C-alpha cells in the first residue's frame, strides 16, 4: 500500500499517537505552563515515521482534516482529564493548525463542539498558526481569529520571523503570542540573531503580546532568552516531546 492509503487507515488502526512537548514559564525559575501537541505515526509493521514525511502528505491529500480533528479531540480529552487530576494547575495545550485546516469551514464549529463536549476551559486550548499559512486571505483570517478569540482560545504565531508576509498583520490580527522560530534560537551565539530576537521580544511586548522561544537546547540559550524578557521556553534543554502515556509521570515531577 502507498503512504497515502496507509495514512488514511492510520486513525482506525490506532497508529497515531499524541506527543506533548512541555513549555515552561521562565519569568522566574522555570515552572511548567503547558504543552505543544505534536502528532506521531507508528505503522504496525514499521518504525516511527517522521512528521516531516507524513504531515506534507496529509496536507496535500486533505487527510490533515480528519487527522487534525483527531489531534483536537485527543487534546481536549487530555485537558478534561487534567481538570480532574490537577484542578489547581491550568496547563494549556497548543494545537498546530495548517492552512488547509484553518480554511476548513467546519473548523470553528469543531473547536466549539470539542470544548463544550469535554467541558474544558477554552483558555487552556491554544492554536498555533503560521504567518505564511494564513496570509493569503487576511480579511477571512481576521474574521475567523476573532471568533476563536470570542470562544476564549489564545492564538500563537508559530515559526515567527521566517515568513515573507508584511508585519502589518501584527496589529490587525487578534493574536496573543509570538513563537520565535527555532533557527534564531539555535544560532543565538551569532550577534545578528541576538539582535533579531531582542527586537522580536521588544516588538511583541510593545504590542501587548507574549513570547515563546522554541528549540532551546542549551542552558546558555535559555539564560540569554530569559535575560531578553522572553516569557516562555520550549526545547530539548527542558524536555523532548513526551508520549501521552508518560505525561502524568512528567507532570507529577513538575507540580
Ligand atoms: O516535532 P515535529 O517533528 O513533530 O514537527 C514537525 C512539523 O510537523 C512541525 O512543523 C509541526 O508544526 C508539524 N506538526 C506536528 N504535529 C502536527 C499536527 O498535529 N498538526 C499539524 N497541522 N502539524 C503538525
Ligand atoms: O513547526 P513547529 O514549531 O510546530 O515544530 C516543532 C518541531 O520542533 C517538532 O518537530 C519538535 O519535535 C521540534 N523540536 C522541539 N524542540 C526542539 C529542540 O530543542 N531542538 C530541535 N532540533 N527540535 C526541536
Ligand atoms: Mn508549532
Ligand atoms: Na516552530
């Protein structure tokens, strides 16, 4: 069978898994704030298939719609279980939305249904969009983002700094947070990248947005970003993505 057919069957065959990568608040000493939901695929007869291989196929074939719905449902289920297990901790889960999902006319209704059905606090469900994905139709994007915000969800701009779009959307789009792209963090030892990151952080704060730095792999990167005023940190230095069946162990160690 080709990849598309096998991916089409992956949901029913229970071959999809949710991994959660921790995100820490670093204003003071790091405290667990939430997680990014990252999809994983393990076909029965093979090893793990990297997302870089199957996400593009899912996007091209439209399979990202049912798969994305599966990610959303899993994420809301997790949030429901945490509301019972950790009532004092409002951990968040950020879900990635690709262009295809964002332009799906059913998206808002699906989000609403999932939140209501699982009785979760919408503040704990966050949505990651990329600038290039949603810039083709800014007016439609603004309208959709407004509804999502009215439902109570936070919007993050993923891979910030890598797109080619105009920055004017920063004041026109109702967004909450910028995620500084990993490429800037990886090469933070370079003066130019430090200038860029400092500028992004200042820009975000001037607009009332918060900042997540992703791809932090070293203590030095973490300390530099904290000193620059970045509020949230994500990366292997803190934790790799964790499969759902091990997440409670991680949370209990970080309460
Ligand atoms: O860690 P990782 O290799 O999982 O992610 C690779 C890429 O796949 C990233 O760009 C990430 O945004 C994307 N990705 C991971 N999970 C999902 C998902 O559930 N939905 C979408 N649309 N993209 C995802
Ligand atoms: O495009 P997006 O930001 O959603 O992609 C997240 C991707 O980054 C995932 O594939 C995740 O596994 C990966 N990732 C998360 N932290 C690190 C890190 O510290 N180093 C590297 N190299 N990749 C990371
Ligand atoms: Mn992301
Ligand atoms: Na990113």
